[in-house]
C-alpha cells in the first residue's frame, strides 16, 4: 500500500485530490462533470481510526472484592512494557464476568488503542464460538475493510497479528472452553492485557505465561454488601441475622444471592427470614434459588454437569455422598471402585471445571450448593442401593486406614475387631500415620456418625477401637468422648458384650483423663462386669488396670498397686507383652507416688525395655517421662535429663504435641534440680506455648513455675537447643 496525495486542479474551484491510503494504482481523470462516485479497493478512511470499545457495561449490582482487585492491579503493574494474560476461573455463577467488567472499566485510560470483547460461548446454548469468528470481528473493529479479511484461519491470524502489532489493547475473552480456543486470539502487541474468564482452569495457557486467578465465594461481609446493593441497606439491617443466614446458605455465590434478592424485590411484603427458612431445608434449597421462567442456580450447574464424561459425572455424583467435608483421592477411588490413577484424572477434570475445589494439595471439597446439585443428580440417575454401596465403601476405607494407623502407632495392641489389615495405606511410618489420623479426624468422626445413622452397628463400634491412638496421642477430648459413646451404644445395640466391654473401658479411660472420676468408675465397672460374664480375660486385665488408675487418682495407692499386679498376672497368662509393659509402667508410677523411688525406677526402666522390644518407641518415650520425673524425685537430675532428652527426640519425630509438652515440663524440672536455670526456663517456656496451642490444662501451673524461677542474669540468653 502507498500513501499518495494528488495535486490540486489549476482552477481553484475544481478540487481534484484524494487523500488516504490507496492500494494498487491510482488514475487521474481529465475533467469530470457532475461529480463522480469512485470506489478505491482497500482505501482506509483519512485520519486516525477511533479506538474500539467493545467492553460490556459495568454491572449494576456489584460488590468489590478487594483482595482479588489488588491481585489484578499487581499483575498489571508487574507487566509494564509487556503483555499479560490473566485467566479468571470459578464455578458458574461466581461472578467472574461481572468482576472483570468492573475491573477493566477502571483501567480504560491505560489502553489507548482500544478494548476488544468476545463471548466465547463455552456454556451457552449454541456451540462455542470459533476463533475465526472472533478474529474477524476483532480485525473489523480495528479498522480493516471487510473485503480485505481472508477466510483462511492462518491468513486471518496473520492479519490479526499485523493489525495488533505495536498496539496497547485490552481484550476480554469471556466464557472460554479451552486454552486452544484462546491461543489464536492472543494479540501481537507487546503491551496488551488479555483477561479470560472460564469455568475451566485453562491450565494450558500457562505455556503462554498466563496468571491464574480463582474466583471463590464471597465472604459474608461481601455477601451482605451485595444484598444491600440490591435490597437497600435499611432492609438488610432491619433483618440482619436473617440476612446473614441467607448469605451463608447461598454459600457466598453471587448468582444465588442475586436470585434470592430478586425474589424479595418481586415480593416486597416478604421478609428475609422467609427466604432463609426456605433455604434451611436442603431438599428445597436449589428449587428456592430460581426465578420462574428465568435464572436458576440449578440450571447454571446443569450446564457444567452436562459437559462431563460419564466417568466424571459418576465421580461427581458419588463424591457428593462423602461423609465428611474435604477428602483425598484415595477415598474417591474406593467410592467408585476404580484404580487411583484413573480417578485422579477424573478429579482433576472436576477441579478444572470448577465443580470441585482444591483447598490444598490432594485435598478436595464441594461448594455447598454444588454438593446439593450433585446429590440431586445422584438421586435422579443412580439406584439407591448403588449409592448406599458407595457410601459403605467410603466408610469402610476410613475404618481400614484407621486400623492400619493404630496398628502402626501402637504395636502389640489387641482388638475385638477381626478386620483384616489392608495394603496400600496412605502412610508408612508412625509419624505419617499419626499425621494422617489428625488430617482425617473430622472425616473419621463423620464416617462413624454416617455408619451409626445407617444402623451399620458393626462398623460404628469398630471406629471406637480404630481411633484409639489418635486420641491417646492428640487428646481431642470432645471427639474422644463422642466417638466412644457412639461405639458403646452400637456394640450394645448389636448385642456384642465383648465389644461393649472393650469400648466401655476405653470410654471410662477418656473420662479419667478428664478427671470425671464418678462417670469413669461407672463405665469401668460395667466393662469389668461384661468381661467377667463372657470370660474375656484380655478385657478383664484391661478393666482391672483402669480401675487401678481410678484408685490411684483417688489416692488409694495400695489398692491401685494390687490391681496393677493382678492385671499383670493376667497379661503373663495371656502372653500379652504390650499389656505387661503397660502394667509394669503403672506399678512403677504407683511406687513413685508412694515415695518408693528406687523400686519405681527399676519398674519403669523395665517397662521402657519391654516397650522397645515390641517395638514401640512412642510407648517407651511416654514411660520415660515418668522415669525422668522419678529420677528427679530421687535426686538423680542428670540421669533424668539423659532419659528425657532421648524421649523428647522420639516424641518430636512422632509429632504428639501433648506428650512433647509433657516431656518438656519434666525436662524443665530436671534442669531446675540440676541448677541449670536457663535450660529450665527454656523448656518450661516451650511447654507452656505448646499447652496454650493445644488447649492443655497445665498452662497456669507452668506459668507459675516460670514466675517462681529466679530472673535470668543480664548477659544470659535462652538456649532452646538445650531442650
């Protein structure tokens, strides 16, 4: 193309000039009368083209998301002088398009060459928009004459690169279906901003250096602000508790909040509490979030669901019945009875489609409304017996893994349950087994409740046995009591006196830990009666020992000593090595409480050796706590420090903060007795911090002990390594 200017005719009354960019040859006519209409192929209009502004209007009702807006501003600031791609993804109805429209309007002045917009139609009723359709629209908007636009995609792409080269543009690509759909639409300019919204993560755009931003639910304050924008702040403030409930039951999903608000706008006499009451019933929640003949939250979710493969859809439906909140891929594989790699692919697809959230690596969860939607699909498409079977597989998987963890953490422990050990456990060491129990605690508790609600009594009481190590090492007392009580009732309902005796004994032990002695005595006495009725010697030995603990707590040391020795005799008859180690420990503790320190040191040392023979290093470390305390009482602080430091190393590796704190407190006392006050102060301070973190009952006494220590010298400093 050449830019030419034709000379003026000698007669000033006659204008014979053309200004503009002309493609091909130009011919000057002689004298023209009466005017002429000439079409020059490829002539662009004179003067600069107006910058296109294709952005959709900012939403009428909008609530600012400060955190997300700040991230977007940071991305833009870091991209000065170069192009940036931002992928904004989230579940349908999360407000992605509204957020981007609002945000881009605030940056209009930063992109002088214009703003382009395309609805890529991933979830529209029609087929997704083809890249060629979008490119044609964009090059037209940027001033290319229609007759110069090629039909071939590669040529069209080349033309697009040419017309965007050197320009500073903003592109809003809304509702994309894939990275492949987006790539041809990326401009050639070096200072462009491309923002893509999608229900999919579009991770493939990472190859183009994209930034990824997930749009999650609104916080409660943001949800209330959106309701106030629609309904007016006075109406929301007048019924603030109900408004908060509506916000929570809508799960912070903007489309759900807008539908609820629209229903209230249409029915001015309705109260917010009426909507809240409708939403409280899970069976009515999704139907309540619909406008007659118009927007429906369910319809929004249906579109995403219909895009899934049959295997992905099955996973979506089945996981909605998971008994807990967050879950890992292994239980998902158990739920559908498929191999883990195959299920991982399916879960990744659900995450990519924003039908599942991934709050942490290999941890997944549903948005509340999506869970309800998935359950509705399950009810409509799956026979009830299939759903029941999948839930039982999930509950059984948690139970099997809990038993596997318990066997690993507490070797040599006997069980009433005859459940076989399973392979492919998601842990391999004592520390990782205990960490798994901690991570899955809420799911284990909920799995037991699910079993109880479905009258799976055998599974219900077995959870009581399987979670023993979790509660012994981590001391979650509320869960310990609740699960123990459920287990006892299930064993009683099943008519299983051996299991009932075992579980009442565990329940009583938990009550003794909380110094609820009368309640503990009632459970332990009943456990002993049941064990004697069925002639269950292991349960008799355990119940006898626990009644000895009760006697010791009440100061009846001679009675306690006799009970522990009687239990030890039963252990020897049964060949129960772990029971013998435990009873020897109890004998040593009772002798120490009686002031018979040297005898106590002998018994406790023997208990440590028995624990190590099992081998149970965690059990040995717990006994060493009492051994160290006894050495201190006997005037052997150096021996105490040696024993306690070894035990502390083991317990830190296992990861039981409760017992680490207990050991630190004992080690602090040993250092104090050895006149190493700086080390004592360090240990007691660390113990105090741990007890505060886990809510232990010893914080106040430790604070008092710290206050009673002489103040540190002016040049002293705490040496935590000495602990």
